[in-house]
C-alpha cells in the first residue's frame, strides 16, 4: 500500500425482519471484501469497481420497505492504519482458510497415492478440485488491494497443489501404460 487510502463507506438501515434481507446484505458485502466499521457501516478501499458494486447495493437497499443507505467517500483523519489493518486481517483470514483447503487437497493426493488409486476418474476429480482452488484464490487475491501478508503463503500452497496434481497425473499415466 502506498500512501493514505480513500475509502468507500456504506451506512445502511434495513428492517430487522425478515432476517434474510440483513443476511443477504452481509453476504454481498463480504463477497466484495468489505469490512464493518460498526453495525451497518461497511468500508472498502475506493476504486471504480467497488463504487459500482456499492452503488448497486445501495440502490437495492433503498428499494426495500423501510430501507435507507448512504454511500460516502472518506479519508481517515485518524485511525487510518487501523482500517488498513482490519482490511488486511480479513484477507489474511481468507488466505488462511484457503491454505487449509490446500493442505486438505495435498492430503487427499497423498492418500490416493498411498492407496495406489491411480485412475482417470480420481485424476479428473482432483483436477476439478484444483480448478475450484484456483478460482477461490483469484477471488481472494482480487479483494486483496492493500497487500495482506498471507498472500504469499496462499500462493505457495496453490503452487504446491499444482505440482502434486502433476505428479499424481504422471502416476496415473504410468499405471495406464503399465496396464495389460
């Protein structure tokens, strides 16, 4: 991160019932990578894509019966480093969860290798799992606009998964070639 961060701040009010509305807004903000400054006040580093998404969300909230929302740009006068830390901590949590899934993937490859379960079906299943991991990483990395520390380890985990799958594929090909 270079210099101070300008933030987009969405302050909103929606009825407490039905709770699915509140949960839906929370899920959408989480998918964008927003952090909550306090209840019903979420912040994102400003950029055109985030602004479009938050303007759309604001419009949806104001269409709800009893809903209201304001979208602001803000520069922190004090506590800006706390916002950046909170934003990066949220990304690091996502990277850690991702790294856990990478470890699960590697353990699965190890189990299949130990059992000599070298089939094309298993290879295809593992290939699909790796594609999902890559897609997940891309989503988290796209939200990581302030340089969270966990990115490097997550990237390494994904590379390890790719190498493990390549090795497993070689074993499947060898088993196929050696088959009568």
